[in-house]
């Protein structure tokens, strides 16, 4: 029983070693795939991330993380490089969403203001209470 | 022996726990907090799919932490998990803002609808009022035109009457009205108060003309020359004025509109020193007053 266990452990260790060697070989040979990160950064810039402070911060982080990933790849530390690329992709994606959020907020605020102004200009016709008094929006922030 | 083993296992586990607790990477701490915020906030309701993705990312980071402790993989996976939780919150915020926009657009359309309905209602009222006003204006114009025509006819009648009177007797315009002077010698015999037969024909013609403007007040004034006493002249002039008044009333003129005044010799129009002057002073004047009033007033 004890003998069988040893054999199993040895087989498992050999298989693991082989897998590691193959993986290491593949990692060494395959170039770093930065497509998702770079396209994410571009999308964030197109979404206007540079104009929104919070989005701009994450865009900057994404760029720095992409540079660090490239630097790690250059030092042949591919696993860390790939892992760092995941950070860059996440920051770029968040920058896009934060830009969109700001755009939607602005448009919602403008829409509410249009309603308020319309009711203000036509008080004679709209006798109901104005739920949009000046300076107060119905944003759920 | 067994007790010693248990103590050893417990110590090892405690050591491992303390060791693990002490080395939880900041990224994982942040990821846990970010996920807690997302899963308990509005994102749980409005962006459940994104919260689920964040949950899976955090679970992956937690597994990495258990397997590889404070490794770069754990830190990077935790970092990504934190971002996924933040994405869930951002997505929730976007959804809410889009809902707000949709609501505001609906409100705008509803308000516009109300304004248009109210404007149409006001327009309809204005049109109705305008039509009524135009109709009223037309009626007023017709009424005004009729009044103008009536006034013109009355004025023409007065002018015609004045022209007719001028042929029968001396007529003059004075501030108190139109004065028709009839010679006393034509109307009465000397010192008499009964109208002569030929005077009746003359008065008939005058009465015909006066009856065309029978709404005017008349004052019949009797005048004498200076012969005789004042009192007898006053009595005589009053009796003659009364005779003329009675005749006009008999002809159909409204009695309430005629008064008679005997003025005696007090208002001569000619010299009483000669026969012609005295003849002119003996007269009856019919004053057709310009203002209307009744004797009862």
C-alpha cells in the first residue's frame, strides 16, 4: 500500500515537471499579447476618459501597467507580464465605463433641466407641481 | 501522545492563520471592500450580472491567496477583482442615469402634450370670444347706423319744419330756442281774448308744423303794447297766451309740454310811440325750446 503511494507520487511529480517545462517553453517562445490592453486604452481615450478625472486616472494606470507588462516581458518574466496585462485591461475597461457614466449623467441632467425649463416657461399650462425645481436634479447618486 | 499531536496541529493551524492574516495583500483587502460595497448597494439590483462577474473574480483571487499566499498572481487577481466590482458600480450608475433620462424625456413629452392641449383650448376660447365680439360689433354697427339715420331724419324734419314756419310767421333762433312770432292783430280783435276765425287758419298751419316735432316743450308768451294799465295788459296777455295754448292742445299737442305766460307790456320789440310799433308789440310768441322738459317737473 505504502509502495503504491510512492509510485503515484513519483508519476505525479514527473507529469508536473513535464508540464512545467512545456509551459515554460511555450511562455518563452510566445510573444506577449497586448492587443486587448491597447485596444482597451484606445477605447477609453475615444470615450473621452481624458476629460473625466476619475476615468483619466484609470486610463493612466492602464498605460503604466501596459508599460510594466512590456518591461517584464522584456526581462523574460512572462507570467508576471501576462498577469500585469490583466490589470491594464481592467483599468482600461473601467476608464471606458467611468467616461460613459459621466456622459450619461450629463445627458440626464440636461434632460431634467429641459423639463424644468419647459415647465418654467409654460406655468400657465402646467398647473401640476414641478418635480424639477431649479438646481435640484433627480439623480440617484 | 494523542494530546501532544492535537496541540501540535492546533499550534500549526494557529500559526498558519496568523501568518496568513498578517500577509493579506492590500489589493485583496481593497477587492473585498469593493465587492462588499457593490453587492450591498444599488449595483446588486441594477447590475446583477456585473456583480456576479466581480464575485467570480474575487473568488479567484481568494483561491489564489489560499494557494499562493501573497504572490504577484494573488495581488493582480485581487486588483482585477476590485476593478470588476468598481465596473459593476459604474454600470449600475449608467443604468440609473439612463432611467433618469428616459423618465425626463417622458415627462418632457407629457408636459409638451399638456401645453399643446392648453394652448389649443385657449385658442378655441379666443376664437369663440373673437367671433362673439365680431358679431356684437356688427350688431352695434347696425344699431349705430339706425340711430344715425333716425337722427338725420329728425334733423331734416326740424329743418323742414323751420322752413315751413318761416313762411307762416316770423321765426328767429334765440338761446332759449326757436321763437315764432304771431302778430296780435292777426289773432285777436282789439282788447279781446278770443281767437279770430282767420287766426284759426293761421294757427292750424303753425300747429301742423309743431305737431311734427311734438316732443319739444313750448312756451306761449303773450305781449301787449303800452296802452292801458300794466295789470290789465298782464291779464290780457295771459288770457291771449292761454287761448293760443288751448287751441294747440285742442289740435293734439301734449298739454304737459305747453305752458303759457302773460308778459304784458314789459317786453316791447318796437316803439310804442307810433301805431306801427304798437302793432308789432301786440304779439304772441311761441318759443319752441331746444331742451326738453315737462311742466310737471
